[in-house]
């Protein structure tokens, strides 16, 4: 379960191309709910003094949210497969955080190193989802938290079809209006959604490794905020 290496390479190349419009378009296609969802996912799960890994960090939006919620009293490492994405993060932070380059399936950190791992609109792009979850579990301290904010794939077929219609037909129009022709490349979201497990299945996958999962939904299950506790 996951994108597989071939499709992952296609998605990564698209992400590389859309760096200039990434944040602008993401805000619009999330119907302006991305900030709210990050706040809901992180609040109470990242605490002052925590050491954080922002996995699939992009420009570090999850980390910036965590910094605000903890008055800046956390340690952050941004981790992303795209070096150009990491290079563009400097202007987004008052103090440039630690950074590392790599994929979910081979996280280059010691066992039990982090208090929380944040995955904001990124875990869906894992090559192998089960391996990715296992690696995140490994680098978390005892009682550490994995926080996921992402698209949800509703369990109810009718609602799931509605989300798929939005991603396949409406999202490209919104992305084009915000980012021009480059915005059309956000259409790959539909491909990642097709390979993403339904909400109940994702919860089951997390419970294979984690002791407890809090699963919160919005937009009829089309958006999820999840916390998995080691």
C-alpha cells in the first residue's frame, strides 16, 4: 500500500515543478481549511520542550504551526525528499531549523529520537505506507505522537465518490485559477488519493504499530486530523 516507486517518482517530479506556487494553490484547493486543520491536528499533541520531526515537511507549515502553539519552545528538524523544497524554507522561519533529505521508508535518525513526528499532506506520498509508518514509529520516543493532517478517503462509497469528483474535476479548475498552467499539475492529487487507504483502513494500519489512535474528520471525511500514540 502506497504509491510504489514508479508513481512516486512521477509525483516527486511534479512537486519539484510546483514549488513556486505550492503554498498558494494548497490553501485554495483545501477550501481555506488547511490552517485550521493543522491547528486542530497539532494542538495538545506537540508540547513545549519537544523534539519534532516534520516528515515530508515541504516549506515547514506544520512546524510553523507547532512553533506558534508552543511559543517557539520546541526543537525542529525538517525532513523532505526534495532538496529544492528544503532550500526554499529559510525565509519562512526566524531561525533556520535543522534539515535532512530523505524518504519515509529510510529515516536517517536513531531509534526513539523524537517526541512527535508531523506529517502534513505528505504521508499520502509514501512509497510503501506500511514501511513508512513502521519507520516513524521507530524514531518516536515512548509515548511519542505521530500527527497526520491530510486528505481523507471516506468509508462511505457515496461520499468517497464525491471527494473523488472534487479532486478530479473541481480541483484542477481551482488550481488553474490560482497557479495558471502550472497549477494543473496539482491534478496528481487524484492519483495519490486513489492509492490512499480509506479512513478505517488507515486507522487499522496505524494500530498495527501504535497503541492508540485518535481519528478526527472534517468535510464529511474528506479531511483528516489523526494522532497515533506509541
